[in-house]
C-alpha cells in the first residue's frame, strides 16, 4: 500500500469487492426467504390455482426485489482498462495495473490492481469507495483520499467526479442516483490513464432494471388486452374464487335450512328452501 510519512495508510472500514454491498445482500436474503416460505406452503393450495399463485407471487417478489436491490448496486455503469501509469505524486515511477471504475446510484468504486500485484516493493491492490448519497459529502471524502496519499490513478478518477470538476460528472450521476433515473451514460469528458483512455458502459444493474421494466410493460399490455378481449379469463386469473362462485350461480342449487331443535318444542316440521 502507499506509504504516508513512512507508515501504511489507515483504512477504518473493511474493503469489499466493487459489486458487494451489505444492504444488497440483506435485500436478496429477505426476498429469498419470502420466496422459500411461499414454496413451502404451495403444496397446500389445491387444483389449478396452485400454478396461478406460483406465477403471481414469484413474479411479484422478483419485481419488488429488483427495484429495491439495484439501489445498492455499483454496477450501473462500469469500465476498466490495463495501462501503464504513474503511481505516486512527485515521483516518476510507473506501474502496470488494471484500473476499474464502477458507478452506482450511491457513489463510485475505483479499483487499482497491479499486474503483477507486487511492484516497487509494494502491494498494489486498492478498492476505494466515494459516496454522494444524501447526507454524504463527496468533496470531503476526496480530500480525505488526498490526505491518505492514495495512488494517482485513484485520485485522478475521483477528482473527475468532484462538484468543482469541469466535467460535470458529479451533477449528472448524483441527480441520476437521487431520482433513480436511467440517464446514466458515458462520461462527458475523456478519462485518460497513462497512454490509455477508460470508457464506461452499462452494467448488470442497468440491464436487469431495463429487462424488468420491459417485463412490467408486457404484463400491463397483456392485462389490458385481456380486459377488452377476454374479461372472464382475466377475472379467473386474478381471483380463482370467481370460478367456484360462478358455478353455483349457474346451477341455481337450492340452499336448505333446517332447524334440528324444533322437535324439542313440538313445533311443526318446517323446511325452508331458498333459491340463490
């Protein structure tokens, strides 16, 4: 790691992989537990309605989990390059490394991994997170990174996302994060590291969200189409009890009410019949 006044930099929080997030893991586990609980009670549902409930509940859980989970993902816009770049400020030493950029709705992750990892008598393996969600100060985090003495590639990319940067990336991505917008796109200015240029592309979180949106659109079109073309089939799918109730109405079966206590009082044997 980078030396600062002859000592290793201090990292107060555990360093995780760019795509790893504790809240994201909690969301996935909660929805998986709900899905497992439903599958356990599924055999208790009789008849064909079992499959209707299976599709409806699992589809609802998937859409709900996806909407919540992508808010904690750093895979909305990602990019990475292998380059030969400067390593420390005020030094001509250069390193061969892989630089990764992972942009999410809450901030960015920057990784720097040496190829090989051990170069210049140091272990080059960094994973730094900079947050811009509500209540966080991105500029203050950037100044803390400067004080730590992080490597040049990490500081260079982090600086491009500061509020004072002429690139405007902070306003673009921060607003997209706050409003969960799909406006995330390629950075407005080139990100040059050594002799290479880092470009970003849409990540897994973006494509999963897009696929879920298309799925919801298709389901909405199907519901509207069934409403006008086959309303009875739509009612059957949305409420299985309608089918059973409709069969009783069609048959007009009599409902017989008989009081078993009337004989105790010598009452007449009366039977009331009501047609539904």
